[in-house]
């Protein structure tokens, strides 16, 4: 499988409108959403958001095609090694290509159903963002909807977000110097627990079963 980096204006508008103000893991608006509100008012619609994005791209001289080229090149350098590690950790593989939509937003959601995720053009941690989002895909295809139904969506969300702490161990050599997956504050204790469990037994099943039993 491969990651297809691309740009779609409608997707960018959706991302900024639906994930700029808040998200499942953060109630704070992104800075780019705050700029949108300054531009269009408290309740921006799709048209005003599209206009804002056009102006933002122009004012910041963002060459979308160049970003796509660079992102494909940068992740391409580590793609094979990353997937090899992830497949070993989770015991599953990702069979279908996944689309990575560029966005001006700095919050990057993903969708298992649409087989896609977002990556920011204001991103100086591209490799971490891509690996973080793909870690969620591997988590889903390992444990899937049955486990989400069993433990509940909230606990599943907390656990799949906390599991990205393993990137700092298993994929540290693929990350730029000084870059690490810090996660969300509310998952700090859970991430620490995962690290301790991983030291005891580096098995994703052991971790999942220990936390969800």
C-alpha cells in the first residue's frame, strides 16, 4: 500500500470548519480557525471559509503542488521501514492505499471509513503526523469495531491515542532529532502505563488486554 498525498478544496473547507473550532480530544480552537473567525465572523460558512483559504494560501505563498511533491518524497524515504515496524507490532497490514489530504488547518483528523487522513501545510513534523495517523489505522485493523463496541467509544479513543507513545520507542530512529509524539495531556498517565507494560512484555495484545480487562 502507499500514501497518496493530494489537495482537495472541499476537504480543506470541511476540515477547518469541522475540526478547527474543537475536536474529540481538544476543546480549543486552532490558531488558523481563530484567523478564520477574524476574517468571516463567529459562524463562518463554506463559502467564506473557501475564500479565507484562498487568501491564506496566497498571502503565505503556499505552493500546494510543491508540498505534495515534498511530502511524497519525505515519507517515501521511511515508508517501507515504518510499515515493517507497524506490521510487526500489530500483526496486521494495511492492504489499501490511503489518501492524505493537505489542509491549512493544524488539526489533522482521520477517517477509517473514507480511508484518509489530513496533514497540515503548516507542519514541521510531517513524518510524525503521518506515522501517528497511520498508527490509528493499524490499531483499528488490529482490534476493530468489536473492541470499540466492547469497551465503548470513549475508552477506545483514549487508548488508541495513548498507544501512539510507542512511536517514541519503536520508530524513534525514523523521527527527526528532537521530535517525539507527546500526545494529549489527558492521556499522560495512560501513556506512562503503556510504556511500563511494554517494558514488561512488548506485545500489543498484552497491553490491550491489561488495560481493558
